[in-house]
C-alpha cells in the first residue's frame, strides 16, 4: 500500500490533503509539531517534529513513497538541508509566481537539483487568506487593504488539496507544473463584498498605503524584499489581473469552487458567535478529540482556574496547552461522555466524564469534571474547572 508523508498537515491545505489521501485508501504519515493538537483519526501516523529540522524530516520520510511539501517560510534559507531528506517523489505546493524567483522558485530549483521526481503545484492567491480580514469584520465596519481594485483569481484550499491528492496518488504526474486558479478573477473590493453578502454585515473598504502594507507584511515575518515585491505585485494587478486557468477542472473533472462558495463555508469566522454557538462548538470539539478546534474558541488572553491542576491561574492558550500535555502525558482517553452545554446569559457549563487508561501501568479510571465558561465577544475568556474526581498529579 502507498504511504505518503504530508508536511503542513494541520494547515489550511494540509488537512484536506490528509482527508483526500485517506479517502483514496492511502496510508498517511504527518509531520506535526504538536501531535496533541493534530486532531487526526488514529490511522494517521504522527511524527513529531518541524519541517525545518533535517533529523525530523529524515525520520518522517523513512519508508514513504511520496511527500507533499509545504515550505512554511518566506525565505528558502534552510530548505537546502531539508530537500535531500525527502523521498524521491515530491509534490511541492509552490506559487503562481514561482517562475519569477523568490522563495517558491528557489525551493523548486532545490528539488530539481536534488534529482527528485517532482510535481509543482502553482496556485494563485488562496481564498483562505481572506481570513486575515476576519478580526476587522468582527470588531468594526471598516477594512483597510492595499489596492482594493487589485484582481486575483482566488483558489479554494479544497481545490488545491484535490489536485495534490491526484498527483500524489498517480506517479504519472511527475515532472509536471500545474498553474491552479479559481474560476474567476475578483478585485479585493469584490472579495470583501462577497463575504459581506455571506455574513450579512456592511463593511467600508479603505485603501492602505504602500508603506503600511509593507509594514504589515514585515510584522507577519516577511523579509523586506518579499514585502516590497508583494506590494508591487498588488499594484500590478489593478491593470493586469491574475490569469484564470481551467487546470482544476481538467484534472478533477469538476468545476473549480468559487470564492462565493468559500465565503459561505467560512461565514461564521467573520462574525461574532453567540454564547450558544461557542458553547456547542467547544463541546463538539472536545468530545471528538479535536483540541485544535477547541483552542480556536479561546480568547488570546483566556484564563483557566483549576485549583486541583495548578495552584495558580493559567493565562493564555500556550500555558493551558502545556498544562494539558503534563496532565495527559501517560493517558489514553478511551471515551468521553458530556452533559451540556447548559447556558446562562454569557456563561455555559459542561460536565465531562473521561474513561481513560494509564499507558504506563494499564490502570483504567474515570475522571469527571465540570467546566464553567465565560464568553465575551464570541470567545471564551475564562474557564473555571471543578473535579468530582481529582486529576493525576
């Protein structure tokens, strides 16, 4: 049976790649930094590590037939040590502009130089990048973006993943470069208007200056050269929109997904959720072991008070996750039973009963706890935890 390594497996495209490979009957191995947040089914083999670490990539690539490569940095520095550790066949998520150089073109060249059996996927702008506007949608009615009239052929992440799965499963795609786009080019202002229709909230669009746009990219970790070239590229798209290709349809046999479809699917991310919606989403995520989804409902400065777990209150998701790792280091959760959520104004309560096994001793126990959560502006800002049975020390 074919085994494929997926890097960037917990990301916007990677999750769909994993799902598509599993549906195709492929054995999936995923390189992830935090396995407890991965939220994949048990048949997905998790290898802990970072794509930037050669040893981790070597371990993850051992014995696999192919790899889906997502290089996560704005710079190709360090990729020269990683590419040789990948299997002989690699599908690389590149960019529509890779032929012009930059990080994407440099990684492509590294794969050629390493004599890999490569396939390059060159997508246009990701529709999912519009999520960067979500905070502005939730907090006000004005969105400031560079060059609102710049037109891009935004592609749905599910279309990128669908093509990736096809090329990973079929070696006949080796040596091919595929330019992937959505079915139409929309200006950024038109993209905002599409989301507005899906969400049902008016937004006013204001043009961001070139300098402010560069500074925003620098704050996200881009190097100065990339930030400058990105702003120049946006400016060029006002008069020369991104091209629209039919590659997705040709390869998958179905129409490419529209930006309107993406906006409808992701509408909840652009509005403030009610307490009831937060409560149900939080319970559903925890009940199914999707800690990664549960964390998305937490405010950045969330406070967790659980005296039987920690003598002091924990603040912020990273501290809460570290505590969870400590408590569950030797625990296998066999089942979870929930009661709730029970709602009261901007608060909700949930009772969890965990059936668990100690992986060191084999002892099987039950732990029951009650969580009282406070919701403000669509996020959980505080969680008070009370145990019917004490947690492991």
